[in-house]
């Protein structure tokens, strides 16, 4: 635990000021007004006291031991101020002052000196360029933020100071209790990994919420986040998600991936719940802090108006929650307790004239239904509603085993009820959709907590063949592995590859076709041509020697015209495969998190809708299936519109084989099987086309060996 930062006996404010509005003044004021019980030591050579507290010219004059120093002097004096604090025995330092790494190389050098000075004295440093630290557990507000939030169990870490102020403002407005709040700025020393670890061990923190712009050490973050998530929910809003800074990738998978997908995949693996925006961060954290986890995804909705009930049902369906029908017994009890006009299915409509008792009655009955895992109570302000009384009655009726979330809709009418719901530990949302979003987060985390132990299957493979192909490319300095060799690698990992061969002349093409049997496909083989069909480099359904010969001659002519500088190795003749669903399987290696596997349905689903899922390798059989289920086009694989369902198992196993291949061979930077053709169960799926890109000419560097 970072004792001196969160639980200091003595806090020095170096750069304390008598002028209201100055940061040095606000920090002292916040410490006093927040009710901090320890000793406050303002330091300012030009003042005798600040806000009635005795002020010292420097820490030598104070003479006692200082646990925490908050530094708010101008940039050029920071180093000396920090050194003075370290000499006074300080083990915790917060540098609020800006003007370091964020302003360029000179600032970065100053920042390194600060961090080194603290390290030498075994002190921990927050900042520079931050707003400070709050701990409501001991009433310490060592920030210049204008508000102290009410005490609570949600702790917050934020890379951005401005956002931290917004979070505090929101917490005060929503009366949302917070525990520890840390704005860590430039993270010269303490970063998100250290703080996650600290808060995971902190008894006072039940939920960790975070705002991050960048994550420094990907693998370390994953490890610590997973340990933290095993103990308590971790909700993170991660920004900087656009492709702006991403590398130009040559494969489909690479161009669709980008850093954001990597973070999504990393969070999924480590049990971190990802908030899509600022509101969601609070919506989710509040639900986690106030409600138990559901045992399943079956939700019941109670409403006093048709429209909002439908909104909630639609949102639940969209979020993949199950809108169950209550048991017969439950429906009988509801019929007995509600007016004849009420609807007792799901949603349960208690009708517009429902008073708090009727609402509470419906809630009690549903809460006891074994089919129901969670309840969302939607309330619109009507004459009989009495929102404040309703809040009390719901809290009384709730026996705390299943999560209850509320959406008390409306403005002025509901203000006091909103505040009371918070006090009663009922998370309330301004719309049914947001309540459902929070419930989805609860379900996701519960499912992750109950995940089966991760067992990664190992398939028997022929590594010698792969070593040979990759070794040859490495010696030749070739990064792109074309279709012929890529298929050889995949065959070694037991993928189904149709018979075929490379022909350099029309006669050879015919010979291969005769050997494997018509009809055949002819494809151009060139390391310089990635999308073959764009260059007239693919002909299908060739049924006899004449067609093969003509197609070969014509293809060579066409390709030479359209790509005059391409190196041509010949034409690849392959058995024409049966028809089936085209899917894309791929892998791209993320610099932070390593190999990420991709799955998507071929054609417009990938090209236009970008409907793909990513998972970090190595993956288990369950995770492979989950990849399929997480696409919007999953229904089509299941055989929508009267079509036969495809062999899901074949796709899932193939993803696991790719996972093994790219884990075995860190030299593989990108891999695309596009398309992979899958038929219904009982037919054999096969690789129609594939390509592989190797890292720096496939010669693994010594660092790579260290990691694997």
C-alpha cells in the first residue's frame, strides 16, 4: 500500500499561497476544509501564515518529518523543492506543476531527474502535471479541484487532470461516493499498473474506475489487471482509439486491427470492463458498487408505461440479454396482485396509475422467480407514482440477492428521488438503455469471474516443414510468404489444403490439372501481387486442357500489362473446391499485447461493415467459439433464412490451430486465410487462399527469444 501518499500524518504544501485562485492556495484550503486531521505544513518564504496555518520559509525551518509533499512551485524550482522534501524524510511526493515531458525534450530530461531523485530516496512520485490525490477515508483532499466527493467504495485513477475534475464534479452532482482519487499526469514514476495493484489490495476500495490514454507496459498491465479483476471489478475508459497513429498494415487483419482492437482484446482477456464513454464509466461503476452480480443473463422489466417498457426490452435484446417469460406460478401471483389490465409477461406493465405498493408487490413476486436473474425497474412520473416513497419501498422489498437497476425517467419531478436512490444503494439511470448497458456490464464481469479454467489445446503438427519454409524466406530476405508456401505452412498445421501445384508453362499447367482432376482454378503466383483478382489473376471452373492452356496464356499477358514490374513465378493450378460460406481467419501481432486473432464473415461483412472480432492468442476452445458469437453476422452462420448451419466447430478449431502456429512462430507478423470455405457439418472446410508476412525478414532477434 502506498501508505505515505494515501495515509500521511504530515502533509507539506511547497509553494503554498495566500492568494485565492492560486493553486498553492487551493491545495491548502482543500486540506483544511476537507477536514484532514493530520498536520498541514505550508511552505512559502514570503508568508508567515496561510489561511491561519503557520507557514515556514522551508522544510528545514519546520524541522519535523514530512510524510507527503505536494509541490506547486514554478517548474524551474521543482527539482530543489522535491530534494528538500526528500531530505526531510518524505516518502510520498505529488508534483502538480506542469512543464515537463509534455513540453518536449528538455522537460523530459527534467522529469527523469525528478524520478531518479525520488527513486534514490525510495520515495514514490505522482505526476508531474497532475491535480493530486484525494482519500475520503481519511478526509484528505490534496488537490486543487473545487470539490470533495462524498465518501464511498469506488476509487478512480485518471491520466488526465481535467477529466479528473469532471469526474469529481459528476460524483458530487450525482452524490456518488468515492474512495481514493488519483490524477497521475505524466506518470514519471507511479503509473496505471502500480495504482491498479495498490487499489486491488486496498480494503476500502470495492470498485476501480479508470481513465487511461496510454498504457505503458502492455503485458505487465494485463497481468496486474487480471489479478485485480479477480478480486474486484475494474472499469476503464480507454481513449486514443482512432487509427490516426496506427501502422499501415498489408493484410486485412492488420488494417482492421489497430491499437483499439488490441486494447479491447486485452481487456476481454484480463476481465477489465471497458466503458465506451464518460457516462458509461459512472453507469457501470455505480452498478458494481451497489448491486450483487447476477448468476445469469435472464432479465425481467417492470414498467408503468408501455413505451419505456418496449425501449428497455429492445435494449435488452440488442445487448444479448435474455428476456424470459416468468414461470406460470409467478404469472398467477402477478394476475392476483395486479389490475386486470396489467400485462404479466415480460415486461410486466403495472399500468400508469400504479402506486408504490403495486410496484413493490410486482417486484417482490418477480424477485422470487427462479427464471429471473436481474430486474430493471422503469418508472415514469404519473399522478400516482410518488417517486420518493417508491424508492423507499423498492429498497425495502429488495433482498439483495439479484441485481436491481432503476430508470426513474423525468426531470424536476425525480430530482429528490434520484438522490434518495443513491443513498439507498439503488443505481438509477436517466434512460432504460443506460440501465440495460450497466446490467450488461454486470453480466459480462460475472461470466468472466465464472469462466472455466483456461485450457489451451495443443495439436500434433509438423514443425520441421514450417521451419524449412520460414528459414528459406529468412535466408533470402523475403518478408511476404505467397499462397503456395503459406499453404504449405498451414498444411503442416493440419489445415485442409486442396491438391495443386505451381506451373511455369501452359504444358505444366495442363499436366497438373490432368493429375488432380477437373475442374480446376488457376491463380497468378507473384510476391508483388497481393490482391490477385484485381489484376485478372484468378480464373475458376476450368474444365479441360484447352481452357487451362488458354487461361494460362491470357493471364500471363494480362498481368504483365497491368503490373509490368511484378515478378511472376507462374500460375498455381488447384482443384476447384465445393461452394460454402466464405469466412476470414487472421492474425496480426500487436506491439503491446502480441498476437491477436481475427474472425469475420467474408465479403461485405468484413469489407464494408467491418464486422470482426479479435482475441489474444493463445485461445481456448470456448474463446474460439466466443469469437464467432461476438460477430453481428453470427446468425447467418447458424443458418438464417432457411439455409443449413455451417460447421462452427471447424472454424473454432481452425482459429485454435492459427493460435498455436503464431504462438510457436513469433517470426510471423501477419497471417490471412481469406477466404476459408466452410460448408455444413459433415463437409470438410478448406483454405482457398492464404498469405503470411514475416517480421524483419524472419530472422528472430535475440530480444524475441527472451520473451518466448
